[in-house]
């Protein structure tokens, strides 16, 4: 049985990386936690390293300090002699005990796997581990209290998903399932392209649903965006490969032409008996050049086809964005009309204030205030009317285009 001793809270230190992986208890939960310690004391001893760094029980230690409790029960682990061992104990002992935010949880697991290594043939192998000791994925998962599948999913999200998409997942904009799908299909550069599309889609949703508290993107929408980014990447890759082939073929053609020209110069100085052999070489090179020209024409056609496809995709994207903006604008204006109409017919209906105005008709201050408000409303209407296109505006635009 491990020896329990009483240590002064003034001699103890919080692990410097504790908040990197775990949140402090806060609010009412922390107040209840302190109350239980005040009434029952610290029931489970904290665990500390020989240098008095707390590796398990940082919340109990913090509560004792806040409550003014001088001594705290503790177990000193003499084997925790280096930083890796202390960090492994910190993560292993505290994982799953607190309501931790998802980003810190993923980071803690990735760090833990890095510390203990992986002796199996699984996907996640590490180059270092504590004192040469390695654990299998199953052993790691069992120690952390999760399944091997969950361990693999968490590591995939932490290592393969860009930080911006991790934040979108943690805030609930996209689901974990969608995020895992992104990890499996797109590399980090393609994820940046997806992020741009996702941001645009979320912006459209916010504009069209201003009253909605939580805006999310469905798994099918994410899948569609992911496929679009993938197709765009493949088209760019095909175009790049085709351009490389074209450059190589053109370079080969250039070399052939130079060889033919060199042989023709040699032919002038050749003896009549040697000329047939040189002419035969020239003929073979010219035949190769003809074949190469045909090859270049095919490659150029392919390159043009991919360029046209790329242009079509870009045009469709612009058209989609234009339509999206038009829909958002129409939705926004419709919402404004309904909101103002409802406001005028209910809270601002003049009949509601007619009696009060009659009673205050001799009060100059009140009447002037009402007049000022009416002027403000009239000014607002005047400003809004300036943005409404008139028939004259339309004819002017047509005339300008016609002059071009």
C-alpha cells in the first residue's frame, strides 16, 4: 500500500501543462466541489512527483488553496523522475474525469500516444516513448477508457484535420462524421479550399435564417462540397500533367529538329558513298518528327479540353454565388418588409396613440418630440427610396449599354 503523507499547499506546484490538456472546474460546479471538500475534506490523496509537481489532483489542490486549507493528503511517486513520466501520469490519471472541451481531449490523446508509443502494426507509430516502453493501441485505449475505434477516430481528427475545421466541428457547425469523411478524402491544402466553400455556405445560411440560433451544415452538404473540391483538384492535376507532357514533347521535337539540321549540314561535306546512310538517318528522324507533331496536337487538344472544363467550373461557381447572393438579398428584403409591416400595424399603429396625443395637444415639448420622430421616419423612407430602381434608372442603363 502506498504511503499517504500530509503536504503543505505552499510547497506544491501545478503541472505547467495542466491547462493545456484539461479545463479547470468553474461556476456552480466548482462551488459545490469546494463545499464538499470543506465538509468532508480531501478523501482521495493527490499524486505528486518528487519535485512537488501535482500530476493528479490539481482541482483538489486549487480548491484547498482557495479555501485556505494548509495541508493536503498526498502520495509521492518517486519513479516520476522526468518530464515525460510526469506528463504521462498527468494525462492518464485525469483523462475522462473532467468535462473537458473536445479540442483539449484530442490533444491530450495525441500527446499520450506520443509518450507511450505504439508497438503494434497500427497506423499511428511514434518515434519516442517513455523509457523505451511501448503500448499497443488496445492497451492505450483501455488505459484511457475508450475503444480502439474511438482512439483511431480521435487521432485522425487531431492529425489530419486542419485547425479551422476542427473548430467548426467543436462548435457544432459540422458533425464528427462529416469531419472524418473530410480527413479520409482531402489533404490539408484541399481542406483549405473546402473551408472557403464552407464559410461561404454558412454565410448564406446566416443571411437567409437571421432568427435561427444555431446554423449547421448537414453531412450531405459537406459530402457534396468535398466531392466538388476533389473534382476540382483532379481537373487541375490533369491539366498540370497534360501541360507537363506537352512541354516534354515540345522539348523532344526541338531536339529532333536540331539533329535533322545537323545531319543536313554533315550531308554537304559527305562523300557520295556515305550520303545514303546519312539520308536514311534524316528520313528516320523526320518520320519521328511527324509522329511527334501528331502527339503534340493530341496533347494540345487534351490541354484545351481541361482548360475549358476548368473555365466552365469557374463560371458555374460564379453563377452559383450570384444566385446565392440574389436569394439572400430577396430573403433579407422580404424579412424587412414583414418586420416593418408588422411593427407599423401593431406597436406603432397611430390609433394606439391618438388619445394620448389629444390629451397632450397643448404640451409643446411632447408635440415637438413627436414631430421630430415623424421627420426621422420620413428621412428613413426618403433614404430607402433612393435605393429602389425607377424606370428612368433602367432606361439609362440600357442607353449606356447601347452606346458601347
